[in-house]
């Protein structure tokens, strides 16, 4: 029964590849051909933990990534983001009044008309 299901999947895949060929979807065609030739290849995820041992379990990999990036981004040291000082290179300048903005807009217009 399993081979019949695989044949049905193969026939459906072949039909998709033929359709891709007819509509000139070359990228999808060659990707499908390569997948078809290689067959199913399961992906294995392996990560080293703090001790140097290899971890393949999903939860242990997730825990390792979480601890690695928390150390990398140093998020465990700052709890309250409102107390963090932000340093910028911009100087503190008082806001311009509406009159100053209008004058700044009119100045280039007057210079352009003078030419």
C-alpha cells in the first residue's frame, strides 16, 4: 500500500513538473527535478552545549540557543528599559517656531526668483 501512495505522489509530482515546463517556470522545474532525483533527505540539527557535548534533541537545542543569545545580547542585565540612558550625537536644539519655519521655506524661493 505504501508503494501505491508513493507512486501517486510521484505521478502528481511529475504532472507538476510537466506543467512547470509548459509555462516556462524553469526555476521550479529544475528544483523539482533535483528534489525528485535526490529523494527525501531528513534534516539533522546538531548543536554543542556548554559542556561541549553534542545535542540533537529539539528542546535542548532551543535551550542552548536561548542561553547563547541571552548572553550575546546581554538582556539578563537590564530589567527596566526606561532607566537606560540613551546617548546620541545630536545636540539638543530648541524647537523652531512657525515663523522661523516659514522664513526658512521662503528664503530659497526668494533666492530662486532673484536669478
